[in-house]
């Protein structure tokens, strides 16, 4: 029997030819608009409407001018709160659901996975409209549903109060998107080698002990991926806030995020006249925040997760 010969290496020019269309599409629709946004943030409009180079003046105004800095830091704080709620609520729930659905012999696991993931596929506009109806103090079902369990007196107009509006929207977002991290963690859990699990069973380890000592450490890299995806997704959040509270992110900007601040600034909803240059400055700072978070994750967290998993 003749031995199989290894295939010759593919020439680099062949790889370049196949990669060129994807690189061209990425450059045209992602890289070039990003670079143009960074460039636009360095200009200001003069009295005639013409743009002139101003360096970092827009960023200085955004961070120090009271008319702008209050809105920016309010949106930044709300974004951090939005992210923390997802980290403390969404991801632990996703981990628990994934652990339950990965149990051997669970009846109807496929149906449960589908039902949990289904809200992720729905339009955010539909989600926002339905939850507005449910939580409305005038005709919503929220008060009635709490009454079924004897908690009707605890019902409040959560979407209409400054103290609770952002938390309520964050929990709605958790309900809609918990299926995504659940599926990622579930895929990692079922990929754990069965021989390791069987060996632990033979040694007398309980299912709880196997999960905490074997299965969970082996999915740490996936948990890190879920963390960074949650961070990026939350600091890009816009659609749910806009569909429920509009561009003004009420009440009294209590649900304002960096995404809605950028929209108002670019299209003229801010107290000042709308400015594409200031909007580009907000977008640039959003990009830098996300880039800094991702860079910090890869520098400090990802290496430890991979080392721990190995």
C-alpha cells in the first residue's frame, strides 16, 4: 500500500486572491467608515458651515464643558450599570440554564433550548412595544400578573421612574438575549470529554462536584468570551432604549447610553445645535472605551483563563 504524500503548501498569492474580496468588503463597509469617523471628530464647523481642523478641541469640549460633559458622564455611568446588570443577571442565568440543559437524559432539552433562544430572534421594536404594554400602569398586564401571586401592591410604573427605568430596560434585554450566552456555554459544556466525566463518576464524585471541579474550569475560556461579547454588546446598545424611550432616553435622560447620546448629538437632539463633528467625537470615545475593554481583557484575563484551562 502506497503511503499518502502530504499536499504541497498553498502559495501565498493564492491565499491573497481568495482573501481579497473579504478584505475589500470589510475595508469598504467597516474600516474606512471608522477611519472617516475618527477624522471627522478632529474638525469643527465655522460660522459659514465649512469644516476646519481643530485637533482635540471636540474631545476637550465633550469631557470638560458642563453643557456636554454632564450628558457624556451620565451616559457612561448608565452604560456601566447596564453592563453590570447583564454580567450579574444574564450570564449566571445563562450558565445555570446551560448546565441544566447539558444534563444527560433530560427530556425535551431541544425544545427548551429553542424556547429560551427564541426571543433573541425577535425584533427589538416588537420586544420593546410588548413590554411597554405589559408594564403600563393603565392597561398593562403586569399588575394583574403580580396580583395572581399576591404581590399586586408592589407594582410600580417601573419604566416611568428615573430610579427604575434603566434597570427595567436592562432586565428586558436580559430576558431577550439570555439565549445567546446560554448556547455558547452549552456548546462548551457538551464538548467536555466524556471519559473525564466517567472517571470522576468511578471515583465517586457527585454531579455537583463534577460540575464545579471539572466541567466549569474547562469552559472558562468560553465564559471569558461571553464576558467580552457582553461588554461589547452593552457599550454598543441603542435599539432597545430608542424603541422604548426614544432619542431623549427618558425620563430625564435616566436611560441615556452612549449610543443614544451619539444619536442625539449627531442629529441635533442635544441642548446645543446638532453637530456631526461632536457626534463623531462621541463615537470615537465609544470606540476607545470598547477597544480599551477588549485590550484589557486579552492582556489580563484571557491568558489566565487559557492557562487555567490547560
